[in-house]
C-alpha cells in the first residue's frame, strides 16, 4: 500500500468517525430537547390543574386530560426512538474507534439503564399529574 493510499484510508476513516460522532451528538441534543418539552408541558398542566381544575366541568377535564395524555405519550415514544437511535449510533462509533472490551461493556450497560429509567420516570410523572388534576378537581368541588 502506498503512502497516498494509506493517508486516503486514514482520512476516510476519520471523516466517517466524525460523521457518526456528529449524528450521535445530534441525537443526544434531540433527547434533551424532548425532555425539556415533556417537563414544560407537565408543569403547564400542573399549573392549569391547580388554578382552574376546580372550575372545569367533567367534559372539559376529559378533553384537556386526553390531549395532555396523547401529547405526553407521543413525546415519550419519540424519546424512546431517539434512545434506540443513540444506542445504535454509539455502537457504530465504538466499532469505528475499535475501543476496548471494558469500554464496550460499560456503554452497553449505561444506555440501557438510562433507556429504562428516564421513560419510566416520564410515565410516572404523567400518571401522577393526571391524578393531581382529578384530585384538585374533586377536592375543590366538595
């Protein structure tokens, strides 16, 4: 192999690594934006539940809660797809970098743990916020 071919191969490999790393960063940024979106809508719903929950009739609460539930469920599903894409991209990046087996083992465990923990916490927050709306509505009506 000539020096030119070796240099071309090295540059091609580096460009591929940079592209995959850039994709991984974009996916991580998207997950952060989705988390921020989820939390914004969650706190808006909680504020609405606290301040106007008692004055809404049953039909309005059902409509409001259904829209909230659908929006947050969609956000969680998109988050899960981004999480899957992040794990696939990270695996590809590690293969390109030819990392050691210890690093590969750690990167297999941590993303799976985060993939389980964060959506679970989101689902719990969704359920608790819906309960809060119905509790606020019923406690202020009594």
